[in-house]
C-alpha cells in the first residue's frame, strides 16, 4: 500500500515508520509539509499518489491552546480538513488521530466510540472540530482516538517523570484516570486497522485504566527506581486548561485492533529504555 504519513517526526510518527515498513511510506514532518496550507497538501498528494493518508500532525500543547485557540484550530481542525479533502480529490482514504480530550471526563465507566463528546478545553474543542471536518470531507475515513501516549523518544509524561527520579520524592496527581498508551502498540493497531477498509471512529488505547500516580509507581517499579511517589490532587497542580477527571477509552468496534493492557506498554517502554 502507498501511504503518506504527515507528522512523521512525532512519537506516533516514529513508531508508524517502523510498523509500516512493509508498505511504501512517504513520511513527512512539519518542515516537509505544513498541513494548514491546502496548496502544499495537494502538491504532496499529487507527488506521492497515496491510497491512504495518515495524519499524525497536531497542536498538542494543551495549555498553549488556551492562550492561542486560533492556532490550535488551524492545526487541529483546518489542517485535517485539508488532508481529508485533498485525499478525497486524489481518491485516497484518510486516517486521522484524535484524543480523549473530546470528552468532558464526567463519566464513571469507559467511553466507547458512541459516547457523546463534550470537550472542556480549547485543545479538546479543536480536536473535535478536526474529527468533524475529516468525517465531512472524506467518507473513506478512520478517526482514531487515543490517550496518554508515550514512547522512549520525545516529550511525554513517562520520560518526564523518569527525569525527576533523582529527586528525594515525586508528587503525582492521583485523581485523573485515563488510558496510558504505548505508541508502538498504537502504531501496530493502526497497521492492522488500515487493512480492514472498515471506516469509522475507533478508540485505540492501552487496555484498562490508571491514574498518573498508578502509572508512575508502575514505571518506577519496573525500572527498579526506589524514589517515593506521593499522591496529590489536581488542585495541587493548577493548569490553564482543564483535564478530564476520567477518560478511560474502550472500543465496541473491530476486535482485531485491540491494544494490550497499559501495563504491558510500560514494560516494553522500560525494556527499550534500558536497552540503550
């Protein structure tokens, strides 16, 4: 399959470049393709002639989006709209990656794909707008929601909290629950999904749920780190953008795209980090 991958420099992009090696992949980072430029997007598709476009590009600064919602919407809504429309013009399908932040976090059980969205932050609103734009522009679409992504490379919670392990102790929020997701597992699930032609919306995230505190304790235990971890509340770390208190994701869609439990993702993350 001929694929165009936008956002190839991010955590998921790196993982996808490895997972999709059996396909003919044109991997473009932000410096190669500005997805907010429709003309540039059309030119890229004309040169590549893909059968599928994968959009891993995004404005992921959750707090920054509160200060610059216009830019968040340019990248997270207008950009995906450009990719989806250009893909349809080129007779290609599109896979767009979205987030658990499209939900308000008020649930008490996992969100499936049919759960109503109600984003509480500028970032979440921009990502929901991106989903809607992709669905409207190209009927051959996959919208993939994921959460709490981590990879041995790049900026993410696990790498940040590992860097803090040299402190006497670390304080970690214990009243936000989500679905920690290993980027490699997500990439593998996407690789399976795109062979199905079963278009629609999917939740692809690490199985089960955890708080940031539970995630940290699991990471430290697996990495052999003895640094004490202290549970604290969200109120102890005020941020510009509200976070969902509960955003565990589950799927009622294609069973072949299920991800392993989040704990297995952390194990593999640690194994890859220690192997360096």
